[in-house]
């Protein structure tokens, strides 16, 4: 029996060694797994934090881009770049119509004013003013020689008619010289 007991004892020790090996392996593996899970969780948490930072940065950039887009749109609107040619023409046409209406009103007002001044009393005042102007006018016009202005107009008229011809240039140069002796 001792052999059986020794055999039983050896079998039991082998069984316990196997269970011990299994337990040790399980402990080793579970430690490694828990470390791996912890490391994985740390890495995942870091990735999440980085993702949140990137997301907030992107939101700020998108927000600043949206603000920039709004500013560009406002600037385009102020400069009139965003409107089409048809819209610009319509705006200009409306302005022209408004200006035409304003001019018509001013003309009508002046015509009404002139119509009011054509009353008999206004006519008398106008004839008196004309008579006074005629009595004062000869004194002023007598002091000014009339020949002085006429040659100057002829000289400019010939210069404007034929500026490319050399003979015409000589004629324009001589015309003021002829006018000087006549005025002095």
C-alpha cells in the first residue's frame, strides 16, 4: 500500500502542481490583461481628450470662418459686388427716374414763378429795370473797344479748324500780331 499511497501522493502533487500552474498562469495573464486594459483605457482617454481639443479648435475656426464669411458678404454688399448687373441697372434706372421727377418739379415751380411775375405790376418793374440797365449800359460799353475781342475769336477759330497744316499755324501766329496794332 505504500506504493499506492506514494502513487496517490505523487498523482495528487501533480494535480496540485497543475492547478497551481493554472492559477499562476491565470494570475499572470489577468495582471497582464488588467494592465493592458488600464493602458488601453489611458490611451483611449488621451485620444478622447485630444479629440475634444481638436473639436473645440475646429469649432472656433469654423466660427471665425463664419464671421469672416459674414464680413466678406457685408463688404461685398457695401461695394455692390454681390449684386448682378440687372440689379445694378434697375437701381440706376430708379435713380434716373427719381432725378427726372425732381427736375420736372423744379421746372414747374420756376415756370409758376415766372407766370406770377408776368402780372402787369411785374411787367412795369421789368421795363423799369430794363430802362435803367440801358441807360447804364452805354457808359460801360463805350469804354471797352469792340475790335479787341473780334480778332481773338478769329484767331482761335482758325487754329481750331486746321491745327495740322503748317500754313494755318503761321496764319494763327500772325493773326494776334495784326490784332495788336488795331487795339492800340
